[in-house]
C-alpha cells in the first residue's frame, strides 16, 4: 500500500527526474588539505561519523560539501591498534567508548590544524575537536582512556587547562591507563607551596631571589630556559656570559626592570633534586599581579620553553600557555627567534685594572652624577656597578665611611673569613637598598687597585649617610674634606644618640679644656714632648700644614651642627654684617655651600668681597660679604680647631716641578691619622714631627731627595733629630734620588745651575 502510494507520488527512488540530483559527489581524496583548512578553520562544521579507527581518530563525511576526511582529536592520544593485529592496552575500550557515542551520528566539529607538517599537501589528516553532542576528548581523558599530547595541545581552541585537569583527576583516581601511576614525591611542605615576597635579585634569565620575611629563597622559573651560548662555544664565567651570550643580557634586564623591588607571588610546581654537582632547585610559577612572568618572558623571545617527557608531571602549571607564547614569539620573530645578527655588548671590565681605571677617571669626575646599575654587592661599602654611558664594569667603594667587613665563604681552597661585628648586617642592609637597582654615582678618586671611590645615591638617598645613620658604619676622617661631611657628621651624631648597633654601648666623654700654664724655657727643654693624634686638614706646601686633633673631632662636629642649625633657623639679614680685618665670623664655603667659622683677613675696598681664613681647617677663600654673618659669643669664644704647623727644620724646594712632587708625596702620606710631636715654635706655627703609619714624614722626604733640612745650632736640644735628618739626606745623596740624580746640588757651584738658596 505504502509502496503504491510512493510510486503514485513519484518520490524517492520512484522520481525518475530527480535521480541525477540525488547522486552525491563525494570527494574521497582532498587534493590540497591546507587550502581546505584555511577555508574552513574556526567555523562549526556539520559531519557524520563514518567509522572510528581508534579512540582518537575518526573518519568523517562533511555535509553538505561531502568531503571525506580523517580527523585526529586535538590534544589527545588514545591507545592504538598495531598493523599486525595487536593493540595497546585499553585500545578496544577507548574505541568502543567513542563508537557508542558518535558512530553514524550527526556531529559538529572545529578544524584546528593539520597533522604532520602543518600544510603538507600530501597529508590527509586534519586535527580538530568535536563540539556537539559534547567534547568526547574530555570524556576520554577523565576515564583514563587518553593522554594529553603537547604538540597538538597548542592548537586547541578550548581551554587546555581543562584537559590537564581531567588528566590529573584520572591519575589521582588511577583509572585504566593510570592504574599503576605513581606521582612525583613533593619535598615542599604544603603550607610552603605558595608564598609571596619581594624580589631582591635576578641571578640570570631563569633564576631569581625572593625575600620572604627575613628568609631569602632562590627560585628557578618553571619550564623555561634562558638563552644559551651557541653550540660549540664557551661563554666563559657567569659574569662574562651575561654579556657574551646573545639575548641573555636583554633577558636579565627585562626581568630586573620588571621585578626587582616588587612583590610577587610564587607557586611551586616541582622540585629538582640535587644532581651532578648542582644543588636542589625549587621551580615555581611567578606572578606579578595577574601576569605570569614566564609567559611574558617567553612571548618576548627572551626565553624558550623547556622540553618535558610526555608523561612528566614536573612542569609549569601553565605549560600549554607557555607553548602558545613561544609560537607567538616565533611568528613575530623576536628575541632568540629573530634569525638575524644578535645584539652585541662590548663591555670593558675595569675591576683590578688600575691603568684603565685611571684613563676613565677624569671623564667620570667631570660628569658629576651619572647613572649606573648595581650588579653585585660584596660588602656594605664595596659594590660592583655597570655604567651604561661608558659600557664598563667597575668596583665602587663608598667614600667617607669605615664599614665593617662581611663574612666570606671558602672559595677555591681559600679559608672562610669571619664577619666583623655588624658586617653581615651592613651587607644585608645595603643589598636591600640597591641590589640591581638603578642608582647615581659621584666619582671622587681611584685607588691603587683600580677601584673608584665616591658617593652612591639610590632614590636620592646617600648610601654612605644611610649606613652611618643606621649605626652600620662610622664616618671616616677623610670625609671632612668632602662635600657631604655635614650630612655624615649629623647622621653619626644621631646614631650615637639613639645607641644604634655599633653605638649601642657608646658613652660620650666630655673633654675638659686644658688650663694653660706658663712654663719656663728650661722646663720645656727638660720635658718630654707629648704625642698627639691628628689629621691634616689643609696643606700649603710640603712643610706647612694645618692639623686638627682627633680628640677634638666630636666636639667640633657638635659645635658646627649647632651653629648651622641656628643660622638656618634665623638666617642673617642681607647687609647686616660689616666685616673688619681680624674679625671672627661665619662664612659659606663655596664647594659645599655650608657655614664654617672664619677669620677676616682682608676687606676689598671696591667690592663686597672679603678674604677669610677658615679657623677650623686652615684653608683660605675669597667670599662675598653677603655670604658671611656675625658670630655669637657662644661660637666665637671657642678657639679654632685647626693648628698651624711646620715640619721641623724642613726647607721645601724652590724649583716648581720639585715643589709639586714633594707636595704630592706629603698628600699621599697624610691620608690617614698621624702622630704629631711638637718640638718647638716658629712664629705662630708649631714646629712638629709627623709620623704616618710608623713612617716619619720629614725623614721620608729627605731620604727620597725631595727636600733639605736647616741645621740647628742647639745640638743639645735637637741633636737626635739632626742626626736622623743628616743620615736620611746622606742616603738620598748616595743613591742619587730625585733632586740628587745629577749629583750634589747643595755644593758651592750649585748657584751656577739655579739651585741657590
């Protein structure tokens, strides 16, 4: 009956006119899979499942285009069947699970790539995901019938994390493929798997140091590799490799600028045990806010993704995102994927090279403050810096302070060095402030080893002052000649008052003024000259100088601080000071713009200028009367701290070249504390003998042929001194040193050659 009705109606096979239109044009072979993929990618496609080769491979008919394709499910691999008829474990179960759900059913898919060479025209396999009736890949992973595949995971349109989570759950439940699975043993306590802290150092392109509370943790970023040297090349020690290995410096700088001093969150992914001489490594994912730092570094082409074995769970939690970031970097040809000539960094290392450092010194001094990056902190006052302007590395010593030495571990057979009191604290403090930060430096000088000496500023803070303020360093006497003496003296006074660290047990001693008593010349001759510790504050020539007693230092600092505080709180009115010769006043020293006590030597009639002598230091200057002020009795009644002295019986050379040479020698010998003995008087100046580290300065000058001495008639009083001087000068004459190099110029015919006195 139904057949008769169909024949009568001319439908289906009974429609003679529609038979030709009903014949399907099936495309059994795809001539250009890449072209078809480019045409259909990202579009939901309807299809019918014709057969299931294994759990992860389907044969489909695309409708209505009638393209017959092989589809490999993206991101997974199921157990397969072997050509000899055998199969891997659970292969039948995986295929059956897919057949019961998809075979001969209408589905919807997304094409996500082609297998093999991605565009190989001879490869007929497509890679994609089943969207409707449901994601069969997730089902297979959850049931332990499939494993994730890294090479195609990066093609996945869906969230890769859901695939990883499904696999993780199957492993935890030990389902099918994972029935014998034993996960990695985590040595990190559960409460330490996640932590937050401040980044203090970028060791290289993949390792950083995070300060968590008071603990420093060395962390390796999971699943990435910093740029490596080309195969067959040696980049040298790590300090050189940073500049020699292409893109390693860029990687370190990217991380340094992004992270140092910032708070980050770390999640431990796995721990690599100690092996092959390498210590245990804690590998973690690092986050700055919501940004994954590994992903950002890889996307810039400044690191590559580390390869892991297929079933290796010791990898970054966002491993798939890292792979995608690497593909992006390759596509954009950035960093190590550029393909062209890498950047070259030619860096001059001045550390330990005194000759080269002295070549750079005049330029660095002339510039004033210049930018630098702190590369390493060896101790509280010893720092290694990189100067971008001159592309050089240098050792920089903080000026104006004496800082305790930090402990040093045993290196290359050398014994370990214990720390001085507060040395390790000073090191930790300064590292917290400046390690790998951008700073400013002012270079003052250079020592014999080629180390630059000067002041370092971080965020406009003078690090020398900060160390002294925290009681982690003392002001060095050389600071008195520097422009930051006032800042350092105030900082030390505050640290003493607060009893900080090295000043914890400090008790200020009050030195009473010595009562001056008159003594006879005979008593002077019989008494033993007193030894005094002094520092030189000003040199006029090799024999005339001004000194301060070391014992007077604290009192002078306190006096200066009080005077300056008064002048700042109650500044003098312009024109209120009328200078007169011999008057004591306060005057501004132009080199550091600070107030000092001074004595007026001369008033210039046709201008507002006056010549002054700074009574606490001995140097003279010409200043404007508007930069001078009246001293109150509180400050004018205290005698000047600088004493005028002359090396006893030493006659400086008249020749200009030898004057400079002898002055340089005295400058070198007077950089430290001296022991002074007063042996007589010459007008207002004390005749003195000065000893520097056990070396008598006058004797040293005489024995080197730089000066002469004036013989004294009173052999009873000065006999021992005269004998020493005669022996020293005889030695210079005998060995033809300096002025004696062409013979004895002190003989009668010396006048003929311009050496007359």
